[in-house]
C-alpha cells in the first residue's frame, strides 16, 4: 500500500495544529484537514494561555498556521473528511473535494459539538455572556451577578467555583431540583437562590445578557451565566465511531497514555477525549497524541 502522508489529522484547532507541529519537528508527513468549525468560534478571546492570554481564537489559529509553514512535511486541506476506512496496514480517507488519500495513522482532533438549551437568546449569547468554563471566562465576570444552570452532581461540582467568582449567584436547575440536603442547607447559608422553574427566554442587548425570563413570567437580572455540560458529549464527526473507536459513558473516546484509541493506529486529541477542556490543554493532548504516533512510526521504521 502506498501512502500519500503518514498521518491524517482531522481537525485544525488547537489539538490538531499542535499535533501537526510535533509531527513536523520530527519530519513526519501529515495532512491537516480543517472544515473551519472551531468550537470557540463564538468567543472573542482565548484566556488562561501563557503568552497568548486574551488573543482572538481566529488570530491564534492564524499565527499557529504561520508557525507551521517552516515544516515542509505538513500539508493542509481546507474541507471535510467524509469517511475513513481501515485497509491492510493503513487507512483510506475520502475528502470533500472528491479526492481519496492513504495514511498510516489517524489523529481524531475534531472536538465536540456543544449542546445548547433551546431557550431564545441562548445561542446568540453563547461564548459572550454564557460560558461553560470559569477558567476561560470567569475572570472577566468576577463580582458580577451570575447564574449557574446545573442540577444534581454537576451543580454540586460547579457551585463552589462559581460562588468563588461572585457571591451574587443564582442556581437555575431548569426543572425539579436534585440536590442533597447538605447542599441545600449550604446554599441557604450562602444566600444562593435556587430556581426550579424552567427558563423561557433571555433578554439581552447586543452581546450582553440582561434578564433571565422563566416560564412562569418571573424575571431575574443577571450579567452572565455558566452552564454545566449536557451528557453525553457529541463529537463533531462520526468518523471515530465508524472506525470502531469505543467511547465512555460521557461520550469521550477511550484512549491510552499516548492518546491511542481502542482501534490500533487511531489516536484522539482535544475535547473529544477528556473533560479537561481548554485551548491550552487541547494543545497538550495534541502533542501527546503526536508523540504516540511518532513512537509507533519510528518503531515500525526501526524494527521493520
């Protein structure tokens, strides 16, 4: 089987670009396929990233692509990977351009698709006044009137962190609350209001949240909301599943220490394989997956 590239990287975000850089530095050939659907597209900044704190996500990708230009073994395809099939000792990928390419290894770096509440205003404010990560966005709204949309164990996990940002906090369970007696007592002691009435819609001006309107007509003024994830996470592409990669109950690809999935030769990096989700951590997992790929490639080269 003749190979066009050694590695297929599906996804041109932090994980995919970081994997490409590591592969380039060891002069391994790789094709980065990017269909331009970044998860952080609604956001205007990347935070909690040393030397890049506050940079626009699109600018970060542009700069990283520029850095990759010196690695001549790395190619780019602007489009989607429609399918990947395991054949003999490698993989055959069908690209949205109609072309077919052969690879030795695959890195799934296409991330996840956020599941948003259907309440009007939610999609419009996502990444602007509504956030999923306090590490990424909490500093900018510290001391503001905040809301956390969560229930059960996820509420218990998120409340201390959001309360640490602002004591003016409301917990929206968006339905019947499932909270332990101890947690309810703690919330009463901290003057954190718990609202079970489902959210009907949001009132906002531009990108700024003003009011959370409940189904019964109640209105709660809030400056920003944090939202617990809706499980299971949904990958942006079904390619991993089509290859037979196993997932956890939370929707993440099962991976080993070097990022290899349950299918030999297929690796995963970024938000599709861990709850630790940020640009910096996606970069780290991309480097780890690339290291796993490189170790496999050089071992095959050396031992035959």
